[in-house]
């Protein structure tokens, strides 16, 4: 169920209802309280990190595919491939 809201105490966004296992809900509640944020803020932060992680994985996959497509016999392509493989990527 989705509904738009704009309350003076909340930011503008979409309110949704989700089902969570009890242990996840309890851990989320305890963690949010321990760091002084709302459960909603915790879930938003977690989802943003999840999306960022998967965006990085997709980018790495695209780079790996591009490196695999570089012709090994071409001197310039070999130099480019060698340089790309030397880059230190963040985890």
C-alpha cells in the first residue's frame, strides 16, 4: 500500500507498509535507537547503501566486459587494458 504524505513533522515522501521477520524488526529498532535515528532513516540509509553497492557491481561488470573485449593483438589496446587492470577499485 502506498500513499503520499506531507506532514509538518515528516519529510515529503512515500509511506509504505512492508512485512519484516520479527528478529529483523527488533534489530532495526534497537540499532536505530542506539544511533539516535528513526527506523525510517535506518531503512533509507540501508537501501541507499544497497543500491550503491549494486551500482558499483554493475559498473565493475561493465568494465570487466570492456576489458575482455579489447583485442590483445593491438599494441594500444594492450596498454589501455594493462592500465585499467592496475586501477585500485574501492570495495
